[in-house]
C-alpha cells in the first residue's frame, strides 16, 4: 500500500510539472565565421609550418581570402610574403622561382599606396625580402623593427638582410642568432621560428643543446619539416645513428637536393657504395644541373676504382660549372693514372688557372714533367707546391729524389728529412683520429673512417721507412767519402 501511494505521488508531481514552462535559456548559435577569415587563419597557420609545401598552402589560402575580399591589406600582403618565402625555398633547391618572386613584387608594389597607413612595417619587410641583403634592405628592416618591434617576422627578416645591425647586439654576442631568438621569444609555437633559431644557434659555441632542442621542437610542431630533420642529423652526437633522420628527409621530400646528397654522403662514408650512388643519381634525376651531386658521385666512383664512370661525372661538373678547380684536378688524376701525362698536365694547369694557389695541382704538374724526364720543370713546380703548402711531404720527397739522382746529396738529405718530419706529423694526426674512432664503437661513420685512415697511415708509415733507409744510405756514403 505504501509503495502504491508513493508511486501515485510521483505521477501527480509529473502531471503538475507538464503544464509549467521550464525556465531554460534558449541555445545561442554563434554566426558562422566568414569564409575569408577562415582562409586567412588557415593561411597564417600554414605559413608558420615553415616548409615549401606549407608556403604553397598558405599562398593558396591567402589568395582565396583576397578573392573573397579584394583590396584587404592583410590578405594581399600575407600572400606576397608567402610567395617570397616559397620562391626563396625554390631558389635554394635550384628550382624555377622567378614567377613567384615577380608576382610577390608586383603585389607589393600595387598594395603599397593603399596599405601604407597601418601596414608600413609589413610593406618595408616585403620590399627588403624582395631586395635581399644590401644597404636599402637593411635600412627598410631597421625602420620596420623600430615601427613594430612586437612583430616576430620583422626580427627574423632583419637577421636575414642585416645581421650586423646594431639592434642585434647583446651581452651574449651579436648577429643573426640574436634576431632568431627575438623572433622565437615572441612566437614559440612556430616551426618556422624554431627552425631558424636552431639553424642559427648551430654556429654559436656552447649552444649546441639549445639548437638540438629547437630542431626537435620544430619537428613536433610540423612532423614534415624535412630541413629540421636534416639539421638535427648534423647536430646529434657521433654515437647516434643518423640514417633514420636522413631517410625521413628523403621520404618527405624526395626532390630536396640537399637531403638526397646528404643521404648519399652518409652511405658513401660507411662504404655503402651502391646505396650512395642511388641517392646521388636520385638528386641528379630531380635536377640534372645539380653539379654538387655530379661531383660527389665522381669522388665516390673514383674511390671505388670506377675511373671511367668518375670521369664522366667530373666532366659533367665542368660543363655545369667551368670554375670547378677540384673537378679539373680529379680529371688530371684520372688522366695521370692512364699515363696520359700531357692530358693530365692540361687538367692540372686548368685547376691552377682557376684557383691560383693550388698546391696539389702544382705537384701534379711537376709529376707529369717528372714522368717525361723534364726534371728542371718538375723541380720548379715542386718548389711552387712547397711555397704554397710548406708541410707538403710528397713534394719534399719528390724533390729529394731529383736531387739524389743528380748527386746533390745535402739538398737531397734536407728534403728527405723534411718529408719524414711532415709524414710523422700526419701519422700523429691519424693516430689521434683512429683513437677517437675507437672510443666511439657505435658510430658506423667513425668506424668506416677509422679503417680508411688505418690503411692510409700504413702507407705513409711504409714511405717513412723507405725514406729513412735512403737517408741512412746517403749518410753512410757521405761518411765514407774522403774530405
């Protein structure tokens, strides 16, 4: 009976409440965000991701916002800025960049007058970015910083165009890293600023860990920031395996030339010749005019004894960059190995003409004359090599051989002793490098380098033993000779 009464009471309460109006606030619906503002916000977010693909997305977003609201300064100026950053990335990767640069410049010119009031620092920054380093760009950016020191982009671009600015001086030092640190302090959630901070702190002694952390933070903010992965690979200690970092760079950006060649260099350094060739050729396929990859491929093939292939690579370098004295020198070495001494000398002379003071090439010229019994000419070039590089052991040894053949015993002894002294210095340095590598057994790069240096050290030691024997024989002969 009690349960029935309670149930009836509850039903009555419910029935009574049905006739009342609940005192509940009506839901409030915010008006939708205007489409142009959505695109603008997306553009800003993309821009601070700090990669070419992000700059492309930011430009598209700002372009859409500008189309929806033509003449709005924020939209047009940010579009120009995105295009300038994109064109800079394209230029660094040796891609066509002029169309983006020219569009940004035209947009800046067209918006300067209507946007000058309220946007002068931004316009000055765009002009400076378009101009690059120089007195005009420096003047514009220093004024932009004075007008708006709270805009982190002003500090970043000031560091680009005027790293010697008096505004970039602190008790801790001066230069571009001060600009990057000021920009980052104003906006830490920017992969762009984290990367620039890390990149510029790389050159500041004692700030290695700060640089490393900033690279890591840039990657946290944008896991596709491939330049940050590459920077981190250059910053970690010797015992850290950098292959995953470099592989990530190529995975994200297979056409990024520096990334491809860096992975190729890594494989070359651990004697993974075919893997290295794959990545050098990958860079060349992305841009056949990329002389850096042709040169690295040539050095690798030459070390592997594949001289004909190496020759083709070095000739490609010369075609792309006639000022590459190193490519000319290596072509001389290849010709010398074939006993084509006139051709070798021509290549060495080409290297000297380009470089001016190139001890190795002078020594090469001397050796071609030596092989053709033109010993006076050989001596002249050995002298020149020693004048350029006073610790050049091979040049002393070769000059000593000529003096010995001519019976100029004192001159020969002097040169042989000098050669031995130079070689012993080299052996001492190799010993230090080998010991350092031995202390880092986990480093594949150092272990591979250790094996190479052990082989070179053994060859030098053999030469020293022979040179000491020759010196002993000369001294013995001189001691037997009557006064």
